[in-house]
C-alpha cells in the first residue's frame, strides 16, 4: 500500500469514458451473478416461470461452488508467503539479476508458479516508467506478472475480470532498495490470494475471461497498475471488474481481539471526473451512489450471502483509506470498476517495516478471503452480460412504472428480471421475472425507488444489474 500518494484532489478520475458509454442508462455492475463450475457441471436452475413474480430479496442463486472453494489451501498460501519473504526485499528498484534476492527473482518465481497451471496464458507485462523526480530516480522497468484464463464462450470471452495484488515491498525509507523488506502482509498476502485462485480456478472453465495479476511498482506510486490500466484502455479491453487484494492476511486488532470473519471492501460512489452534463444526469436520477465500483462492492456482498461464505464483507463507501491508495485506483481512473479488499484493523507499526513477517499472517483467515473472491469471480464470469440501455420511460405521469431495455448478446440468455430498491436502501430489495420480453410494467411508482434490469441464462445464472436511466 502506498502512503500519502493520493490526496482529495487526486481521488480517482472516475470513469468519464465509462459514463459516456453508459449514460443515459448508467449501465453499472450490481448484483450477484451465478454459478461457477464448468458449463457441463452446472446443476439446472428452476424454470424462471416457476418462481414468484415478485420476491422480497434479490439474492443470487447459490451455485455448485463447494468443490471449488474446498480446494483453496491455507497451507499452500502460507508456503507462497514464506517464499516471497525469502527474497529479502522486493523493492521495485532492487536487484533484477540475482536468482535468489530482489524483485527480479521474485517475479520469475511468480511466473513459474502461474505456469504450473497449463491452461493459463502467462506473461511478463513490461513497461518502462520514466524517472519521476520522486520515487523513481531513473528510468525503470516495471514488470507485472499476468496469467490469463480465457473465457470458454465466444460471446462472453471478451469480458475480463481481474484479481490482483502487488508483489513489491518496501521499508520506511521508500528509496531503500537494499534493506530487508519482507512484506508478508503488505502485500505478500494479496499475491498469495492471486496465486491460489489461479491454481484452483484454472482447473475449470468459465464463460468470460479471468485475469490473475501480480503488480509491481505499487509502493513507488501505483506504477504497475497505472501502466497496465492505461494500456488496457488504449487497447479497448472490456474490463468489467477489478478485485484488488492489499493487506488481507492479518485479522488481528492492535487494540486487542481479532476480526477473522470480516474483510473490508472499499468502493467509490460518485464519479469525480464526469462532465457537467454527466453530473447533471446523475443528479437527476439520484444515482450518486451507483458508480460502477459501488455496484461491484454490492455484488461482492450479495455473493457472500448467496454462497454463505465463511467471511463477511464490510462495505466501506469510500475509494480507499485516508493517506493510502491501492492498485484498483488506476483502473477506476481509466473507467473500470474496481474495489479494494483490506483487513478490518491494520497494525500500522508493522507496515513498511522489517516487522511485516509471515508469522503475523493467519493462513486460515487468508483462505477465507480467497474463497470469497473465488465465489465472486466465478459468479461474474459465468453470468450473462448486463442488458444494455435499460431505461425508465418518463413519457407520462403514471402511478406504476414502464421500463425497456435491449437484449444481452449471449446466445443462452433465457430472460430478464426487473429489480428495484428504496432510494434510501444500499442494496436491491425486490425483483420481478418478466421472461424474454424487452419491456415491462411494474406496479411501483418510479418516483419512490431505483430500478435496474438483469439478464439470466438457461442455467439460471444472473448478470450484474444495469442501473436504469430515463427516456421518453
């Protein structure tokens, strides 16, 4: 985690590009998708028509994820952290030639670990960061390690979902590239989650593409993530969600006790770089808390409830902690939804210090975090894409609400659901199955609630919700 790198004026330039693509419909991530096993292994869902037209909650249907989650190994994750600590320092400016010490040795080991999964496409994502007059004193190669699990459905494979953690480390002196900087919790723990999810998830197939990434340059200014996110934007990559793990291994509270059944999930609400016209539209809709990253955080909470995970996400409606910044932020800056996972309480005295040792990481807790994110990624990657251009029709005064939307492109889409929540509620509360039609009339006043639409496929997998705009 980078200290004092982000100020109020440098909060994420939240997604002018994505808003332009989404407004007026404000298509954003929201609620739970569905199961995560390979298509052949999925249990059939009840026929949509067999469900009540309106339900009291909008929880995702639990999928057959138990075998996947059971494969997550605390012992393997502990071994990953021990190995990362053994490199002495992983400072971005440290030795790149040694086979046993420094960031060069660390990234090569991460690459080999990814490569043990034959279905992953593994590569070094190389960039040159020019000297910045601050934490990068000379032009420096910043190398992310990337493993891609291609999607199995042609119509969905272009969608990408990321899970990542930064593998560089530091001590108090941010320019000290030689002293031991074990970085067990910050952020060996996040890299251990990424490696373990790559191991277990690559044994299965998913409709959309999943990307596992270990980032460099975080402690010097989020450079690995910045350079990757910028390149992705320039290449028009369709990144639908980013899960950033940073300080996720030590649930202890410096004031006493432990929070070993909870994890914070940070997300932003109002996009700060929107144009005045876009801000006006958001205000008109009352959508100040429906930015893509906020919807992704809600999605995490819905999946946790649906899958009865061992750990509960604590949603924090803020991009990140004060005086701190993480690698999800450059993705948000480029218009991609991103959230940060971090322990409930942090022992700051052990951060950026030789005291950040593996003995303070709870491997069982870390495995709970990994299982939660495995479920979230599986739901995201097997769901249909959200219905485009969903709107509430405002052509006339009426006590009920008319909506319309366009079809999701996947060939296995079987129908759609309209969802809504009170304007004071943080999460979706009601739903109505409308079958394959592309419009609906709901006996609820549009003045009193927020609406969204989601798609479901023939197996019952549900897409993230599209937050509705308005049209006449």
